[in-house]
């Protein structure tokens, strides 16, 4: 019979497990870039860094960027650098879809990897009072159905990434995903991109 662990032993064990999990789950970013270039993988990208804040100001409007929380200069640099990293890894063009929010659209445009299409499926769910699992399921089905031949990049919001993959990247970060070879209804994270 297993003996209960003391609180300090339990805390130490949990800390070690979390570190191991984090290291294992942040596989080599080069693997993700290679998958994007060679396997028509999908990059689920959180918009780049914004001015400080959470959500959007009261009364914001999607048709007026001046009413929203937008990218700052560092975020614009992040988006350009991500585009350069993708091109250097062999991603010459991609199908790019972005949330209707200005910070996501601008991030997608600054990648400079092709035209950007706006898709409401990537819209922020921050103001929703209830998480809508159907929306994440629909997005998962879109990703599972992607056949390329080029990479697909989805620029969205942290809350949406969390609903889809159970993890949230920092602003400007994302996850390269492919269909899970063991489960045709699930996504497999190839790597996290910082």
C-alpha cells in the first residue's frame, strides 16, 4: 500500500514533476519550424505583445482599432521576428487566418508570409461569460482537416489557445500542432514556439 507523502515531500515531488513536464512539453522549437516547412503543420499563435492590460477597454469596437488594446512597439518587433524565423526555417508562404481584433490582424500581417484572412472562429472569447466548447471543437476540426500543401497559421488570443490546447502561450508565442497519430480526433503539440 502506498504511504501518503508529507507536505514538503509532496511539494518537492510536484515541483520536480512540473519542471519535467514543462521541459518535455516544450520540445525543440526547431522541430516545430521543420514541421511547418515540411509537413503542412499548423501554428496556433497568440497575438504579439500589446500595451499593458487585459481584455479591451469598455465600449471597444472591432471596426475601430483606436478603441482596442493594440500591439506596442515590442509586439511589432516580435511579429516581424517570428515571420523572419519562419522564413529562415523554410516557411516561404502560409495560409494565414486572424481574429478580427486589430492586435491579431496586425500580428498576422507583420509575419509577412502571405495574405491574411479574417475569421470569426478566431475571435476573442474574453468577454464571453461561459466557455463555449463547441467553438474549440469546431476549430479543432478545421485544424484536423488541414491538408496543406503549405503551413497554416492561426493568429488568435490566449484564452482561445487555452480552450483549444489546454495551454496558454505568452504574447507572441504559439504551438505547432499536427493531428495526433494515435487519435484521429485529437491534436498533438509538436513544439512550443517562444
